[in-house]
C-alpha cells in the first residue's frame, strides 16, 4: 500500500507534523536529507501510525499514491529552493508540493508560478503554533490553487486544531496568499506581545506591583474579554521564580528581545503598500531598541521625571485602566493587521475572506483568543469593512475604554515609563477620528519647497501657489 502524504524535512516541525498525520490515520512517507532523523522518528514513534520511511528522494516519491501530496518542512529560503529543485524532476503533472515553512510570500509566488508551468501544484502554507501545534493541531493557512485544496484540504483540516468543532484551516487564496496571511499573523503576534509587556511594565514601574501580584492580575484578565493564550502564558511566566537565585524569573532574564524577521517583513510590506500598521511597527522597533545594548548603555544617564510612581490610591485603580488600554490597543493592532491583509488581497487579486482568517486563528496558534470570534462577527456583518474599529461592538468598547486608555498613556508619559504600543494605538485611533488632519499643512510645505501641488477642499483639480512670487494660486493640471 502507498502513503497518502509525504513529509520531507524531519526536524522538530516536520517530525511532529508527520506524527500528527499518522495519528490521524494517514499513512505518511518520510524523507530527510540526513537519514538519522528519519530512522529515529520511526524508532521512537513508529507505533503511532503507518510510516513509510525512505532513504532516497526517489524511494520517497515512489512510495506515494498519485497525484502525490508532499509537504516540505525545511529551513526557509535557499534550503527550500534546493529541495524543490531536487524534487521536481521526480514528479508528474498534477502532483502537489506544500511548503509549510515560514517562507516570504514573494518567494512563494515565484515558486508557485515556476511549478505551475510544469503542471504541478505549489501550495505555500503558513503553519502556526510551533512544535506543540504541529503535533497536536496547528493553525494552517494554505495558499495555492483551489483544485489542490480539494485534495489536500480534508487531510490538513483533519490534523488542524479545532475550535467548537471547526478546523483552524481553510483555503486562504491563490499562490502566496497563505504565507502573506501567516506573515501578518506574526506581525499581530509581535504587537499583542508588546502591548502585554507594556501593561506589565506599567503595573510594575508605575503602580509598583510585584511580578507575583501582576501574574494574578493577568490571571483575572484571562477569565474576561482578554482571554487568550498569550495572556495565559504571561501569568505563568510572571509567577515563575528562578530556582538559582529565588528571584522572579522575569528579573533574571536579559531584557533584549530576539526576532526571526517575520515581524519586520510585515512592516516592510505595510510600508510598501502604504498601510499604517503603527502598532506592529512599534512592536518590532521596541524589540530592536531592547537589543541595542550600546545605545541603551550610552543613554542610561539621561534625565527622567521627578515623579516616577503613582500614589497608592491611584495604583489600585490603575490595573482596571490598564486592562481597558490593553483591550483598546489590541483592537487597533488587529484592525491594522487586517487592513494589511485586505491590501495584499486587493493587490494580488487573492479575494481573501478576512472573517475566515479570524476563524482559523482561534486555535492552534500563538494569537489564539476568544476575541477572534468578535472579529469574525464584524466581518460577517460587513465583509469589505474599511476598518474593524467601526464595528458596533468594537466602537462601543473603544468608546468605553478611551478615558482609561488616555489616563494610561498620559501616566506613562508623566512617569517616564515607555509605552510605544499603547501610545501609537491611541494616536492612530485619534487620527482616524479626526475631522481634519495637519496633513493639509504638510501639503502646503511640500508645495512651498518642491511645487508638489495640492488639492482644495472646495473644488476639483490640483493647484500650486507661487510662493516665491506674488503668492497667487495657479491651476497645476
Ligand atoms: P529548521 O528550520 O531548523 O530546518 C531543518 C531541516 O531543514 C532539517 O530537516 C534539515 O535537514 C533541512 N535542510 C536544510 Br537546513 N538544508 C537542506 C537542504 N539543502 N536540503 C534538504 N534539507 C535541508 O527546522 P524546523 O525548526 O523544524 O522548521 C521547519 C520550517 O518550519 C522552517 O521553515 C521554519 O521557519 C518553520 N516553522 C518553524 C516553527 C518552529 O517553531 N520551529 C514554527 C512554525 C514554522 P538535515 O536534517 O539533513 O540537516
């Protein structure tokens, strides 16, 4: 009997994905460049299902039923191209190649086109949830042709996380759509984490609470509207004590955050498309700033405010305010991320169903949260909505939160605690609400120094003012 699906690249992700497939009754072909990984998988977990290990790529390809379904789970970038180049000559028209790595969606578009020309289906698929998700149910974001999804979809939906019986997997759209959505998902994840970190920092350094107390606050929040995986693990991390020193774990960890690049990809693409994702950008920059050791060391002696703590009465009320600020800023972060998905969808003609993306992020991935149900409802009620902020539920939540949100941002500024995520989110909210923006003045400046022209509010056409002459206005078209 032949294998239904194959996995090549059997490091942590590929190995767990293969086990997940086998556990769901799908016979899985296995291949890894270094055969030791294949062998150890079968030795350790062979009893979990039907595995077809192969020690050559040809043997692997031959062990698969046709049309073949192959998942590549190797390091993103050049290794993925190397594997595709080796694989393609062994395949036949109609075969399907899934790239489950964290590929740049532009690479996915290029690869999809190249394979399509050879009669093959290439499916760039975002897979979220790390090793644990790969084994027990990830959130899966497959792109590629609708035809390939007919064949792959049932298998992928079978191994994906389920929430209320609904699989966290759906066909995102053609070519690079799946990897694009995965990229934005990661950008939102950066933003979510930064906002939570700012909430902690304010409770600690403005309200003077201890990590253990803050863990309790997060635990309480996790039983309300902020219920999410990230809030849940935040409480765990804050409650943890370092065994070596007896200090709070958070105090013994070097405060320089790492990043693998998908957050900055999100921001780079947003810059390219002209989509304001200020909350995500601040989150990426906050990590860069934290890692700028020399810059920070050089700046440590700069003066701060005289007052650095809230008084005790204010600090008791403060946690509620921070909860409001966190919820409001989180709405902004998701609204910005979804705008980027809409922009990508429009640019490449992907026709992405935004509500369906919220649905498949409810489980399996790092940003899973009950809040995503609200986003799904918002897009169901108006699929092409310009922004999530104006959805009735979110608009009301923002309205109720805004006074507290403003107190938090101003407290942060007054006491000298950096809160770039909260501040950027509030500025975005206020800028979108504004009747008039100072962009009119910027247009004036641009016209003054560069004759860039401007439009008027009261008539159509473009104009230029003769700034260096009699300052009369002339039509510019
Ligand atoms: P790695 O990203 O560490 O890649 C290791 C695998 O790539 C091994 O199987 C290795 O084979 C293979 N490989 C390399 Br490197 N170069 C190769 C080449 N030229 N030809 C053939 N095989 C090659 O593995 P991972 O952490 O399991 O991640 C796999 C993918 O999943 C990545 O794209 C990653 O970004 C993505 N992802 C990871 C996570 C996570 O939590 N780790 C989460 C979501 C997505 P070898 O054994 O012979 O060296």
